[in-house]
């Protein structure tokens, strides 16, 4: 049996479903929804690019193919992070 190096996360982060309105991602055993209207960077992305997500920390996700970085707070509260400055 091979063990992970000390400090590496062993929890699963994965895209669980994609539909025409957005997608669900499982992080730290909790599912989060990203609508394409709130996160337009994913709207025209391929399934492969959306599914290629890296968990950088317990609260930070990175999509290297799309050059997108989001925190879980941004995902759960998109209204607090407007796309345009007012």
C-alpha cells in the first residue's frame, strides 16, 4: 500500500454533472453548483476543460486549461463577487 505524502489532500474533488445551465462539483464531500450565468468562463468550455480541476487548498480551486481560479466562497456566494465593478 502506498500512502500519500504528508500534507497532501486525499479528499476527492470532481465535477459530478454538467447540464445546459451549469455544473456541479464535489469538494470536501459537499456538492456546489456553478451556473454559467454566474461563471461565464465555463459556458463555451469543453467538458474535458471543465472536468480538469485542481484543488489548490481546502477553499481554492483552479482550472488550468481555462486559467480560472475560484474560492468556495465565490462559488457559494457569487452575488458577493460581481463580474463588473459598480
